[in-house]
């Protein structure tokens, strides 16, 4: 795989991780809304299971954020090390 294609794949993964992070945040917000609504409803099953669900999703979000930070850093380092901006300019000139 050439350097530019590898960089583009790294960028794609970063964007997918950002999307995944946003999705997890939306799930946490939805769970919180259900928890608040259940304060009035008082359903025992929801009282029992929602806190655990919330914690698992929150743990996943923390893991995703950590991976995202790591991969984004590697992508930036790779870009700098391999002068990706110059490779992109050259590719544009060749087209």
C-alpha cells in the first residue's frame, strides 16, 4: 500500500471512530432520558437494568475515545513523517 492510500485509510478509520463516539454519546443521552422518565413510571425492570446499561455504554465510550485519540495521533505523525500534503499536491497535479 502506498503512503497516500495508507494515510487515507487511517483518516477513514479516524472518521469512523468519531462517528462511533457520537453514536455512543447519543445512546447515553437516550438512556438518561429513559431513566428520568422512569422516575415517574417506577418500572422495576428499568430501575434494575438501566444503570448497568448506562455504565457499559459509558465504558465503551471511554474506550472508543482512547482509541480515537491514539489513532488520530498516529495519523498526524504519519502525515508529518511522510509529507502527505506534498503527496496530495503531486497526485492532484498528475490528474
